[in-house]
């Protein structure tokens, strides 16, 4: 029996942030990062809500820590809002979701993503870091009540951010499509998300703003898919490596994904081949389609200026091998491994590390 649920109400399009006014919040708690406070966007969003009282928590940094979430939770409870808004990328949304979860307040949570990648605006996931280890929180209560996908917030995205977050979308969709909990409905979201992101990322990276809402919607669809179906080994390893070396999450996915596809292929090869054909990569035989999928992702990675190895991403092989035991342990403990299409064992993680480490 397949069960599918997505409680999040989604507004999308130019000027969608104006939907905040319809939520009639009087006391708004807005979670964001210093960038959006400094450029005035946070205040513009607050004004759009029409709230009488606004409290800003703008200390969010990449890879938010448990300590930061605890600090924000205390401030959230003290302010006692009737509306919580998260504005920013995955870090801001994850931090706000964790804060709302721990504060146990009965008020709506609205997520406004400003990057097209994490899908956090519609998922049951939040990632917090503690002592160099990323800890995924997974609970239905973490899913935002409302997501606002405003294309006006996507006009000035840096090329490196488009590349990093874009590969996060592709990885979410691909891992959800072959995950153990995948079903007919989640597959439809995953297929559409992967195809749309793969087709439109080069144009977005080249500066064509008219395609950015398509990638933004793909990120949300991929979030819906993986929240239902689960993720896999690529994300588990990206969490482990990201906690240790602070390489952007999407960049790690880009490095790892082709190697993970090869390892999972004997279990998930048929579905990988389906995705390749649906994305225009062709291949009459599954083995050819699978090869085309992997090579297509490698070509796209190069086109987006992303590194091919951890060494190219600034992580020395010596550091990787010195921390291999810790990386393997964190990977195997990550909940994403539970829905990988094949059982993840120590040797598999080490084999992928050998492929992606690179030379000093």
C-alpha cells in the first residue's frame, strides 16, 4: 500500500511573497541570514506580511549548529509569535524548522527559499551540525505549512550557487527515484524534477533568468519526492564529508553522484536507465542508458564549473584518509542510508572515497 502526503500549501510566481498578507500574522518571527538583513530583503518580506510586531533572528550561517538552533529556539519562545517565516537557502530553512520543532509553538511556519536546491520548504528533514557531524532530523512536524516560491528573489543568484544547488536538486530527484520507499506518486515528482533541472540548469547558469522559476519548482518537486521516498548513499556521504570539511553540500553531491550511481547500478540500473531516457540521454539497452546518465552528469558538472574530485574541491587526500574511519562511521549512521536501494556497507563507502578523492 502506498501512502502519500504533502501538507504544504505552495504559492509560486513573480510577487508570490505578497501571499504573506493573507496569513494575517500580527507577531512575525523571521529567521534569515546576515545577507538578507543587510540588503533589505528581510525587511521587505516583513512589510509584505503586514505584521505589527517583527522579531528578526539573522544569525544563520551555512551548516547551522545545534547550539545556534538552541539559541534561536529560546528567542522564538520568548517572542511568542503567531507566524514564523524562514527566508534564505537550506540553512535558514533548516534552522527555522528545527527552532519551531523544539519550541513546540502552535503557529504556521512559512518557508521562502531564495536558492533552488534544498527543497527544505516542503520536506520533513532538517540538518544540524554538532561537533563536525551533520545530523539529519526527520519528523513530519518539521514540514512547513506554507512554501512561497517567488521568482523575483532569484534574479541575482551567483553562478557558483546556481551550480551547487542545482546538483542538489538532481541528486534529490535521482536518489528519491531509486530509494527503497519510492512509489508511483513520488516517482512522478522525481522524474519531472530531474528532467526539468537537467534541461534548464545550463541556461540558468548562463544567466537566463526566465528559466529560474522552472529550476526553483524542480527543487520543490524533488523535495516532495525525497520527503516521501527517502534519499541514499550520496547524501549520507555528503553529510559526513560536509561536517568535516565544510565543502558546500551540492558541490559534494556533484562529486559523489556518478560514483554512487555505479555502485548502486546492479540493484537500481533499470530505473537509472528509465531516468536517462526520460531526460533525453537515450540508450536502447539499460547498460548504455546507464552509461549515458553517468556521463551526462559528468559533462553537466564540467559545464557548471564544479570540481570532479575532493582534491579539486580543496580537501587533500591526506585529510580524507586520516579521517576515513570517522567518515565511514558517520555515513553508515546517517538515516539516508536506510533508503538507499542496496545495503550500504563499510567497503562500499571506502570504494567511493577512493574514486572521488583525487590526487594531492
